[in-house]
């Protein structure tokens, strides 16, 4: 592993931000590898992601952090400093469809996806086997059919996230709605995936509606969870072509493929600190 | 040019359709080059597209047509026989955005798109120059701002299509709604293009809405015009990725690119008799 | 599962093939669902794939097969009759890179990929765990570093394929060359995957060469194994965009993604009888 | 038009580059809109593209340039300052295939492609009509069949570029080889397009070779012209899927589509100063 660090930050835009931040980094003997900054005209916020290493592969010290905090206060900067390649602690939640879970397990285990899966939560037991085989703790948190235990169940979920110190919660086809208060608490660290269509279809059995409408493209969208169901900041989207021959079930299978792919990409970007929140939208420094 | 013919047909599904049709073609000394047939389970309709040539490059005779008509009656077949590569007579309608028109002009003139553009209709004069330079008649059919002359204008449009014996009308960003009666008359021979999004956005300034929502993909859809505005059978769709950096204007430019591309593909498929109507949907034999 | 059957065949082209075959099927009370036929002008061979069901969901009888064999002899047809959705017996071979193996295991177990994995062969032990967890027999067939036992090892591999009656062998990053005689024996039933570039790079460390050349696209290709190494009939290809930022290792990771994707698609097409051999090329009825 | 400026630069990498440059810009009252910097580990060169505006929409003054030149000398920076959206003077060269030329004419005339086409050069007269209709001077510079006048012809081409002060030469299917000396003179400002395949095919009739090999993907590549024919720094690549049904001529048509698309994208990136040269490779700040 290299000794690169990733500094991401955003702040109300003004003259001199980049000069002050990179001036500080220069003073700290930082060697800059990759810089991506962007000033959003709509929100008047400045966003930046800087990858750097310190001379002699030093680790950023307390005084580094403290000095930067002074600049940050001055510029009203929100910032985060991470080690490049360091795995972020992740909880995955799943219900009865495993395509996204399995894809993430595989990428975490075999493919350098920089996440450390510290637990899998499910309201069903279907995936206990594969999860435990992967050496990960499986937390069965059922929701009763009358949903009476839902608040308690969600509370257990939230406590698990806290106790594990997880920085990312991935709803990998978790078919339970996260309550507004928990959505607010998890804002910016909880990713959801859902199907998408052109045109959109409201209500149940969307793939059947898409089939009946004769669409030629189906898609999927990831977003950060907010109290507005499926209206959180979009992270990424992707599509596949379909044809008149595809049955609704085949659309679902293709949709699952897209979901697994776009969710994996979003989790990777999140873990690599490439996504910054810009109000109801995202900045993605690909 | 080869001497291939394209037979397309559809009929209520039953046993023996393909055997009877290809048996007939064998008797007529047809050499089959490409066959694509499909039975739709939802509508119980059988669709087929057969490319063939006759022995010694003969042209299908009257007796060929008459004999097939007997089979067609027996099986309630709707059919069409075309010469492969023969250009279909096409009228293009445009308003003030020329990206689709120009693309079609170029493909027709320089690239073997099998259409013969027999006229361009517009409610504006913007594109008279490029159209007339291409050697095509430009028909300026303005619509008054109070729209009072709209029925008369549409009537002139319809008469032009009739007098030119046009088999295809392409609405290449033609910003006038086709009346229900004309839509019905032109059903299956009038193609429209419009932008598409995931999620959809209703109302004006869709690209601005898409920008505000922070979408990562924009798209376009072609469909056959029906009395249901933008709800006709979908022919094709395509998309492009966009990012947080794209202004609404850049989204529009990208959207124009997609529109030109997907419309050109749809017109080509139509001209090659690859699209068969299946109720509110299309069968596309790519 | 439905009761559809798939008839695929090819033969020297002549007049009347489709009429004779569909006439036979009509006589046998076959209801045709999907037909795709193609006459290749270069090789003068006719290819066809017909999906049908028999009246009352009957199973094709011995007399069905015998009657068709008479037509087949007459027309020099090579044919195969399969039940749609029936899983084909598959042996997967792998060495030390598991991305393709894992993807296939997952699709076979969880996603309706119509293969029945009857064994995994490897010259290394790395993937014994995941394979056995999936309930599949793992056959460790090591090759000594002096390669002296290679013929014997390959013989064991071949015997395993025979004893399991496997219809498909997937070389999922199996880094041993199949001998010409075994390649010939397995022709049309052994699929290999390798990376591909524009331009091509010969020799070792192709991804490093691609990185040094500054390519913007990398790809992968599947083909049927023949005695000509990597020159067998191409089944499918796919690509991903890369950028100046991608290190050789990142290219390799992206390349692995492409390989897994294109191999899965090829195996699916093979299992669905969509691929017919046309000399050194393939016909793919997608 | 906005009052944004684009500063692009590259220099041997060292500590403090970004701090010094953005410190200078801050001092000059520059408001930074978009920053993309990258340190290439292979070549040890630092690359940067900074979009900014000056307070009160001022134009960078002589003293701005002079002050920056001092920093540039100190850091051995090569730099360029451009006004965003300013059209760059472009000469297009073409022979007998017009798909790329026409696409560029259209984008320049109707679509905000930021190029000002100051002349079209051709060794044939085929496109005089469309060029002159577009209000652009057509320079017919024929090459005799014995090629004896080639040096003189190329000299006229080079003189035209000089006299027009063109900053970009686009070889839009110009089938004459540029001499090594002229290639060297035009390094970094002359873009060529050619087809690409996986695998590659050497020699003539590449599309026929690709057809015979049964490839499923064809592509195109743009690069800066260097004395090494077709080996200059790659700018961009793109592909399309093809099938067994595509004749060599259809491959050529599809290839033309790809070429027009990838060339347009490359020219746009060049005009927007998104491409920086990195030895035999390019940095593309998309």
C-alpha cells in the first residue's frame, strides 16, 4: 500500500481557497498527486479532492490536523482526511434478493474494493450461509408481518452501525424503508439502489409496466438515503438495452445485473472519497 | 444493388404459418437469406421478416403477389413486400432545431441511408438554405401565433405527404402537435423523437429539471406518433452519461446528439422494414 | 419451466430448407415461437435456430427424431435438439485468478444461468474453498514446474469431462494450453477468454504495454478453443474506457471485470444454443 | 460568452507547484472555477488545467502574463492561456471520404463546437460544394499519381496553415502521409483518425480482414500526428458492436460513424484545452 492521503473538503466559495489550502500543504511538505476542484455556480460552494503524500512518507501529525483546522475555520470548510486504500467499515443490509450482496462480498474479498464489511443485516435468513462462509457476522433482524417491531428492529440496526463504528451502510436490495430520523442521521453515509426507467413507472411491478410499455432501455440508480424516499442525491446511474423478446422476468434479471454493477461502482467511489454532497445533488470526482 | 426482397408480415398466431409461407416461397423459387420470426405471447400475434431473392434474380410477378394474397387471406396476414435497398419516400418536418434534420440530410446524401427525402416541411424558415442546397424542396408552412391557421396548415402538410406519395414522415424536432385524426391516418409511418430521463420530468424545461435533480444519465426516445402524445409505440432509446459539471445548456447539447443518433437509427430500421407494430409496442428485428 | 424445445441446425445452402424443416415441424404439431435463420454468403451455409413447443406440451418422440433425421440426411443437416432452460453439464477450469470462476458460480447458483457445474478443475488449490462451499467437486490437477506431467494431467482433465458427460468446458482463466489433439476433440464445446486491445500487444505484460502506449480502451474476447492458440472462432467481445490515471494494476482490474462479463454472456449464449459454428467464425443468434 | 480563462501547464514535478501557481492567481484576484491537476509517476511531470475568471471580468493584462512567466521560468513550466469558448483557428484536410468533414462542418456551424474553420484542404475536388456552401475557402491541392509534386503540395499545405495562423490541423480522412519534418513541426496540433480493431489487422482492406476473422467489435482511434505513422499519442478511442450479418461494407459504414464521433470529441477536447502531451501519451482532463 502507498502512503497517499486524500483530503476532501467543501466550503462557501470565495477568492483564494485553493491557494490557502495548497499553500498549507506545501508548507507541510506535501507532494500533490491528483487534484480535482470545482466551484458550483448554483450553490456557490467550492469542492476539492486532493491526493498527496508527505515527505519521507510521514503520517499527517496532530499539528498537521490542528493547523489545517485553523484554515478550515477561517474558510468555513468541512473536511475529511483519509488514507488512500484504507478500507472503510461497511454494513450491508439485504432482504431476499442477493445479487448486490454477493457482488459486494466478492469484490471485498477478491478484488481490492476498499471496504471492510463488518456485518450484514437482513430481515430474512436467506443469505446467512454465504455471509458466514465469507467470515462475516450475519445479523438476522426480522420484521414481523404486522410491522409492529419495526421501530425496535431499526433501532437494533442503528445500534449495530454505531457499535461497529461503520462509516458506510449499503442497502443492497433491503426492502425496508429507513425512518426519516435514521435517514437524517445517516445522511451521506447510507447508499440505496433502485431500478429506473425512461419513462418512469410509478407503483408496483415496475418491470411489468416497462414490459407492457415496450421500453428499449432499463436502468438503475444509486442515491444517498434521505427522508424523501428515492429522492436523495443521485450518485450514479446505468442502463442496458432490452428488446421485445424480453419477458418481465428477463427484464428483472437484466435489471439485477445493472443494479449490482452500479452499486459496486458507487460504493467504490464512496470508499475512495470521490463523492461530495452538494445539497440535493452530488459532485463525483471520477 | 442486389435483387433481394423483404417480406414482412404479421397475423394472429396459429400452427403452420411459417411452413405455409416458406412453402409458398420455395414453390416460387425463392432463396431465403435472412429469416426472423417471433410469436408474441401477450398479443398472440406472429411476426416475420424474410429476406429472399428469386431464381435468376427475377422480380416478384403479379401472380406471385396474387398467390401470396390467397395465403394471406387464409391466415389473416397483413403483409408488405419491398425491394431491399430501395429508398422510401420521406418527408421531414422541422421547426427551429436542426440537429436531426442535418443528420438525416447528410446520411441520405452521403451515407446510404435508404430514404429519398421528397420534401422538408417547416413552420419556420431557418433551414431553407441547407435544404435547398441539398436539392430538396423546402415547404414553408407557418403557424400563426394565435394558431388559428393550424388546421389549414396541417391540412397542407397532409396534402403534401399525399401528393408526394411519402411512406414515412419524420418529425425531426417539429414542435407542432399532430392532430388526433392525422396521427391516426399516419399511424405506423410517422416517427417522432423526444428527450427522456430517469426519472422522468414533466412540464417545461426538462433539461433544467434534470440538472437540478443531478441526474447522471440523459436520453432520447423515438416512437410512432399516435393520438396519445408521446405515448406511441417506442421504437428505440439511447442515453449518454452526464456529470455535475454539465450546465443545462450542455445537457441540451448532449441531448441533441442523442436525439440525432437515435432518430437516424430508427429511420434506418423503418426504411429497412425492421419494425413491425405490435399493438402499443414494436417488434424490432435488428 | 416451459416445454419449449430448441432446434438448431446448419447445412449447405439450397432452395427449400426452411420450407422442408418448418413443414416437418407443422406436421409434428409444433407451435413456433422464435425463428432465426441466416444464409452466409461467404461459406454458402444455412443456419437456423427454431424455438417451438409441441401440442399438449408433448415431448419430441423417437419417431420425431427419426423423421427429422431423414430430412437431415437429405439436406446434409447437422442438428441438435435441446429443451429450453435445461442446464448443460459444465466443467470449469481455473488457475490462480478467480474473477471469472466466481462470477459463473454465482450466476449458476443464484441467477438462472442454465448451466449445471459438474466439476471445477484447477492446477492450483486456491479456489477449493469457494468451490466446495458451492457444493461442487473440486479437482486438483497440478502441473509440475517442469511440465513433465502435463500430458498425464491433461488426460485426467479429459477423462473427467468424459466421465461427467460434460457438454461445455469453460477455461475461466486457466493458464494451461490445451493440446492440439484435445482442442480438436473439444472443438465447439470449450470456451476460452483472453484480454484484447486496440492496438494489439504481443508478448508478456500486455496491460503494461497498453499502459505505456496510453490506450483509452481495453477489452476482452471469448472464443472457442482450437489448435490455433487464441485464434479460434470469436464468440463475443467487450470493452471499457480507461484513462491516463489508470495504473497497470487498475487496467488489470478493469480487464478482469470485462472478462467476467463477456465470459458470462458467452456461456449463457452457448447454453441457450445461440451460437453456431461457421468455419472460423460464429453465427450468434442473440 | 463568459469571461473565463483556461490556464494549462506542465512542468517537471516538485513540491509546491500548485501552491505557487494558485497563490499567484489569488494575488491576481482570480476566482477559480475548475481545477484538474495530475502528477504522472512514470514521467515525473505535473499537469494542470485551471479555469478562472478575474475580478470584475477583467482581461489578463500584460503584467499578469509577465508575472506568471517569472514563476514559469522558475519551475520550468510550459503554459498556455486561453479564453474559454474562444474558437481556435482550424484547417481541415480531407481526401475522398467526407463523413468526418461533414460532421465537423455541422458542429462548427450549428452546434457550438469551438473551432473556426479557416480553410479546407483536399487533394480531391469532391467536397468543394459543401465546403463553399458553408462559407469556407476550399483549397484544392492535388497530388499527382506519380507523387512527384508531393513535397511541393505539402509545402503549400504548410504555408496555408502558417498564413492562416491555424492552431489546429485536422486530418479528417486525409489519405496523404505527412512528412516527418512537417509532423515534427505540427506536433501537438495535428490530429489524425484511423480505424482500430481487436485484434489488430495489418495491411490493406482491414475491414475485410476483420470480417473474415469474425470480430464482434470494431473501433476508431484519434492521435496526434508524429513522424511515427499511426503511433502518435492516442487522444481517444471508441467502438461499436458488429455481428455475423455485417458485410465488409457495413463494417466500413459503422466504422465511419465511429470515426466521425471520436474525431468530433477529440477536436472538442483539443479546442477546450483538455489534452496535454505527456511524452508518447496524452493527459485528458475530461
